C-alpha cells in the first residue's frame, strides 16, 4: 500500500499517461480528422526512439540533434508508407500499416549490430559515447535546481504522497512530457481549425466530393500521416528516456491498440478528451496494480484489463462518441 501512495509511483503513472496522450494525439489527427485507420502507429515510436539512441550511443551525436533526425526519419517513413498504401480501402490500409509496424519491430529484433537485437539497446555507461540520456540528465538537474530554489524539496515528516524525498528523476520528465502534450495539443487545434484542417474533414467524410472540388486527397493524407509520424516519434523518444533502454518488445501492436482505447474513451476529434482519457485509463490500469484482492498476480492483471474492457464496452453502448466526442463526427469514408 505504501507504493501506491508514493509520489514516485504517481509520477511514473503521469509520465506513462503523457506518453500515451502524445501517441493518441497523432492517431486523433490520422483517424479522427482524416479517416486513416492506422494500426501501425507504434512503428513511428520505434523509429524515433531507435534513431535517437543509435545516433547518440554509436555515433556520438548530440541528443537534441539526434532527436530532430529521429523525427525527420519518422516523417520520411510515414511518406514511404503512405505513397503505396493510401489508395487502398480503409480496412486494407489498416492491415498494411499493421504489417509495416511488425516489419520495423522484426528488423530491430534481428539487426543486432545496429539495434542490439533481442538484448535491446542499452546506455553505454562505460564506453566513450556515454548514454543517450546524458543530455536529458542535465535538463533534469536544471529543473530540480529550479524547484529547489523555489524553496520546495518535497520532504515531509508524514507519510504517503508528501514523504518523497525531493523531486526525483521522473518528476522533471513528468513536467516536460505534459508541457509537450500542451504544445502538441495547441498546435493540432490550430492547424485543424485552419482551411487545411477543414479539407481533412472533407476527405474523411467524402473523399470523392473533396476530389471533385479540386483537392488533392493523396497529398493531404500524406501530410496528415507525416505530422502524425512526427508526433509518434516524440512519444517514442520520451518512452526511451523513461526506460533508459530500448527493446523490440516495447513496440508491439498492443501499444497502438491502447492508444486507440484512449482515443475511443476521450472521443473522436476531441483533443482535450485525449489527456483526460489517458489519465483515467492509466489510473485504472496502474492504480489497481497494488490493490490486495487476495488473488494471484496473473489473476489481478487479468482482472485489471477486464475492467478496462468493460468500461470501453459500456462506453460504446451508452456513448459511442466517447466522453467528449460528438456523434456527428463519427463519420469514416470508404
């Protein structure tokens, strides 16, 4: 019970919820506004995370420069994916994206000299190139110093949430992740309320009508896919920083399906519903991890996920548009 009351635990839950929020925001643009059913969105996470880590650990690049290259590579991958597949029907496109995600994961699993294979890509703590989180450590120290200068050190003579001994390493990451959530959300709201965003809605609702009005639907879809790829890469980098290691099993399709769960719970085209849904989902999944129900760990884990499934089933039955979605936005073209 002491674990669930610790600030460190809830900082971890907040970071994970923020990462899922960023990932789901990209899917919101793809699916909610453009109508692209991308089941392989986790591939953009993997490309961004691996690109950043490989360039830092193996090539001794600056982490921020490597992060920019990771975002660019994820956008390029989105374009390469979209060019041959965006002419497919929605269901076939979904299958193609899922296959692409598995190709990326299996490549990372087998390219041992580049990615570390099944052992994963770890920080080179004793080598000449150091760790891909070295630059992040400086950011962590700066945030902790700033908080300390404000006169708050997080200590208390009591127990529970107030008894964590100063801002830990996850607390600065929590701040940066949620600031990034805010920036990405505001940016997406701005562009989707522009004429460009209205074209995306038109393509989602009736692509033939949009073409008849002279809009290049393929070009707009590629742009949406590329922006979503960049957002996915950002989520992947935060995920790598949190774990300080990257492993192929961290990027299975389940990650994408959880993000879709967040999207369904929050509501299509509702950007502010995504963070609320992500927090709610992570509190349910992680907050019940240490609740003593008198059952074995596998049974408790199964019960936690069954609870999430039940909530989603009830939501789809009673309010299919999600908590903050609008029923009129639930339109997906063929």
